[in-house]
């Protein structure tokens, strides 16, 4: 009799677990899957391009390092503000005093500012790249174009080989 009761209890327990799993999946809740790329936002990092092929002179290296450091200093306050904005967004999202509409409104405003900050950072990066290219000799420029082309091919290949492609971005207005 005890064996029969134990057997019935086990069967009842297993059927309950199975039923709740099926109900969760049928109720619109997708089964949990591990995030793509081990939790990273993007796929595996590619090695940086090999600039040793450019055979930069010591003078060119010094000028480029000086310019790069100046660019980093220009970008430092931009990145600090972006970090502050990310913190603000987290605070707004966790706030219990704001309605959902208020949260959306405040976060939208902060995201617009973030886009503007990203645009400023990209302009500084572009200026840095223009300066870099202006320091190259014609032969080095040809080599640099080949390096860029090869790196672009590697990036496209890595994008195609992703196990879990990134969803398409929607354009915010």
C-alpha cells in the first residue's frame, strides 16, 4: 500500500511539472533560451587591422599619438555625460513615483541627447581619421586602403557567420 501511495505521489508530481511547463509555453511565454554570443551584444571581436604594414616613421607615430591623445581628451567629457545619462535612465526605469508615460517621455529626451553625444563622438573620430590619413605618404595611403578593404571583408564575413544575428534596428524619429 505504501509503495502504491509513493508511486501515485511521484506520478502526480511529474504530471504537475509537465502541465505547468506546457501551459507556460502555450500561454505566450517563450521557453527561455540562452542569449546569443554568451551574453555579449555583438559577436566575437575581430583582431585590429595590422598597421605595421604601413611602415610609419617615428615622426609620423609621434604626431599620430599626440593627435590621438588630444582626441581622447575631447571625447572624455562626452563619454562621461553618456555614462551619466545611462545612470539616469536606470533610475527612471526603476522609479515607482513616475507613471509609464512619464518614464517614456523622460527616457526619450535622454536618448535624443545620447544620439547627439554619439554624433559628436563620431565627428571627433572622423577628424582623427582624416588627420591620420593626411599624415600618410601616397604609398602608405595605398597600403592603408588595402588594409581597410581587407578589414571590411573580415567584418562582413564575421557578420554572416554569426550564430545569432542581431535584430534589425528600427529608426526612431
